[in-house]
């Protein structure tokens, strides 16, 4: 089935925040963000801005009716700076005017006198200063200190990954509208309607039932709107209450890039030990997470780094420690993979370095240490592993022997172009690691004409979740999908939702839809039995028709629905789903946090231009563990997009803050994302089809985040290519591996002859 949104998208009919028809009297907001990264406001002059033509109001912290606080996990993030500013772009004031232009001009007339303080942008420096968001976290398995003595090879090193701009096509924004009876409706571009509702409630002092947070769809989220949509919604709602008129703020791209946090940069130290057969016995790793100026989701992201620090490998002795370091960058936040990719990069770096030191192929070490079913993750959960199955299928299907032969042959016959080949296995746990978040609700109505309405807490952001929800309802009822409409979500329709995140949205909300539809179906079957005078026979609904004991009856879906209505049987159901069997004790770092894991293996081939440092990604060949895909078109789209986004993070996307904490890469001319020319020339995706009973909806494993990590393979393939040209290069593990860095590596300590 095609994505139900595709026609609307192509015709430009899909409604994003900025497409909502304006209500008469709507005002426009613009935020005034701190011009410096760290300091104390000594004076704030808004008088000239207030006098600017068209300006209705300039709001500051003094206008807050509730608490000046929007921190989700830890209350450490004021909506408006009072005295202390701790990142560049931190909101100090909010101008509200009759036009966007007037609001932005007013912002230009606000004057703040800020006494500067020292700025820290490096997480190791922050850690050394004791600036931690939460106490350090450690995951342990076995006894790493004892294990070193058993190791034949021990390799140590450092690995760094940079941040990543979310670059959703639709920027952040909100539109707050006063309704009657003290109710405010806020249209928000958020992955987390309930998080917005809580934040707005806190700042305005209004109870949650007075706030309807409505989300039609997002033009991309990628984690950037999991927590950071709260700010704009709170600003608009506050202004809306203060002036009694609708207020909208849809961020210009540069404001969005400057004011919002990104993927967390990490700096890490590793030590890895192997026996003579290249079995990894011990792994010790320390992660320094650059959290930015406030907690945001950093503690949860940090935890997922620990969960995924051994990627697809079984290592019997592990000690992984992670520091969430407070710096003066905008609070960094969720980004597809949620800390997992940062953890996986380090173990892959450790294996790559070991392979280089020992002069063996990294793939030999990788393959020898893949997880097997029953192996224990450092957090105590046993693996149900598809790691070998994916790897082996990739080797066979893509004929790795021939591929290697091609790469070696090419490298022998070319002096100024070199190819590299890497394997990237991925293992990603599915569930929110905070157990309580693994719950969802659905509301299903069947109307008397037989049409069906479905609403859940799922936010459609391009990932195709609405199509999957529709498929669930149509499958349970066994009716034409054209009879089902999936409604957009809002906190008045569905309450207390978890964010659409953690790759778990289709699973959680899909299960709730399945339960709601099953409840209605049960009643409909009872009605059918009465109508058809069947006692004890088996009643089924198949393709819109009632079947009795394996034979089609004359009663179709529409007649059945109407008969139920006439008999005063409920045609609506609200269902609640909570993932069973999961638990995790953060104080021990042990439990069974994930419903299941997604596995996969990618083989990456690159070609490097050794004169210029430029490169192309020739191919990414994947065997991916789909379980049983519900929608192969959508799932393949997720994998292709994930690979390109992961490769972008690893190769060209360079978030650059200067020493004063100012973002230099604040436009698309200075921040480069993959375009069609830098995307892989070919992506092959083959399924590892498994039918194991798992907790995924219709056994279709989650697909949102795991494929991003295939992109990490691009980094290591490029490293191979650099070393093929210059074996003596002393390369650091530092992503992104931009063409500039590749060029430096190509000529590092190299004796160049004419
Ligand atoms: Mo996602 S990074 O779990 O919003």
C-alpha cells in the first residue's frame, strides 16, 4: 500500500503548521535570543521595541503567569532568561506584532546589556570543572579489571563524533488560539503533544484540561521536535493569554538553527582487549557527552549510549561510564538513534584500530564477536540474535568475495583513486528505556455508513505511521482501506501520550488500534450471530463480508454495522496498550528494557579521489531484519533515508561553534547536508524475514532509527580507502570525515614523489 499522504504532499495540499488558514486578528511573534553564550543580564531595554509601529506587546519573564520553567527531565531550563543567560539564542524576550516583519524589526530594537562570563564548549573541560547534568552513569558486565590479564592484545584510543543539525524541512513553530471558556488551542509542530501540554500548563498556570495541543503533521522531526517544540508553544500560548488574540510563530531557518539544540557531540576514550583468537574479552569506555546548557533529554540520550555501547557484539567484560557534561551550547537533544549511534561509533573505532594494529581485516574481528542468542547485553537482557543471520546473508547475497576482489583489483590498478569496503552490523533495542513511556491509546469510531475513524497519539512526520495505523484497522476489520480515515492527533482526542519517538510509535499506537478494533469486532460478530440466527457456528469477517463456518453470508460490513446500531450496540472503542514484560532498574543498570532488538548488516563501498580528498559512496548493501514488514515501500524509504542521514553525519555535516559559543554553521551555505549527488550511488536492501513471535505490531519490527547507523560504515570504508593510499597515515577517529580531513589524512606523513 502506498503512503496515504503521498498525493497530498505532491499536490501541496498537506497542511503543515504554516499552512493553517489564519484567523482574523492573528498576531505574529519573534523571539529575541541572547547574543552571547554565557553571562548576566545587567539591563534590558525594550522601550524602543515597544514603540515600533505594529508592535502589540514585548514579553519577558515578568509576564509569566505560572513557573518560568520548561525543563522536561530536570527543571533546569527557564523559558525566558531572567539574569543568567547560558547559551547563544536563549530567549530573553518575545515580540508580538501585527506582522512577522514588525515583530522581527522590534526584536532588532531590543537592547540587552550582558556581562560576559567564561564560555565552555568542550565536554571534557566541563567534566573537569565538575559541570555535570546528572551524576555519572556506569553499566557493568563481568569483571573488566581482571579480564585484561587474559588478553593477548590490548588497544586504546579516543573517538569523537560531532553534532548534527536536524534540518527538518518544516522549521519549529506554534500557533496559539484563544477559544471560549478559558481554553487555549495550540497548533504545534511537535513529536510530543503531551510534553507541549505540560510545558504550556506550567508556564501559563492553566490546568492541562484547558489546553488542546493539536498536531496535524510535521515536515520532519528526527528527534528535534521531541522536547524542543515546547519553547515556541509556550511563548505563543503565553502571549495569546496576555493579549487575548491568536499568536503564531513559525521560525525562520536561521533562528531555528541558532536557537535549537542538535545531536549531542561526544568525545570518548576506549580500551579493548582480545584473546589470541581475536575474541573480544574486555571493553572499557568513557563517554563525554556534550549536553549543552540544560538537561533537555540528555540523561535519557546518555543512557541509550550505554545501552548500545557494544553494538552487535558480545563482550563478556564491560565497563562503560558516561558523563553528561554541561557546556554553553544550546541544549542538545534527541536525534534519530538517541545516543545509540554515538556509542556504536566508539566500539567500531576500537575494532578498526585493533585491526589496523594487528594487520587483520576489521570484518574478521567483527564477525567473530557477533552476538548469539542467549548472550547477555551489559544491561542484563539476553539477546535473541539475528546478528549472524544478517551478516551471513549479506556476505552470500552480495558476494563479498567478489566485491573484495573488485576493490583490491581497483586499488592495484589505480594510483590516485582508492576504494574502501567496510561492514557495519547494527543492533538496536526497541522500547523507550524509561518503561513508563511504553504506553499508548487509540480511539476508533465506526459510523453508520460503515466508514471508520481512527485516532491515536501517533504524530505523522513523514515516517508513514498514519498509513500503518490505517492498515491495522483495515486488517482487523478486513475491510477496504478506503473505508478508514486516520485523524490527526490532539490532547483533547488522546490524552497522556508518549512522544512519537524511539522507533516505537507504530508498535505502541498500532497495538492500541488493534485492541480497539478487536473490541468493536467482537461485538459486531455477536450482532452477526443474532442477525443470521447462528448459534455455535464460527463467524468471521473477510473482505467486507460476514462468513459463517467458512461460507460467505449475504450480510456485508455496512449491513452489519447498521444492524449493530439498530440494536444499540456500541460502535466505538478506546483502547490502552502497555508493552508487557519490560522493566529496567537504572540504579543497578540491569533489567529487560527492550521489547525486542532490530538487527542488520550493511556493506559499504566508497571511492576516494586521492588528489582532492573528495569521495563517492558507491554502494550500501543491506540485509535488514524487518520481522514481517507491514509496508515494504514505507520501510524501504525509512532505510534509504536513514542511511543517507547517517552518512551525512559521518562525512559532511559539520556543526561548528566558535570558542565564544556562537554557531558559525547557521545557514545551508555553511552547513552541508547530503544532496542527491552525495547520496550513495546505489542502495540495496534485502530483508531478513523472521516470523518469531515478538512484541512488534503484526511482527513488523520497528524501522525508524536503526538504519541510520548503517551510515557509520561509510566512515570506516573511507578510512580504509585513505589507508590504501597512505598506510602510514596517523588518523584520528573524528567524525565527520569531511573531504578536508580526508585530504589531510591522505598526505599525513606521506612521502609524495612527482
Ligand atoms: Mo527520537 S531521536 O527517539 O525523537
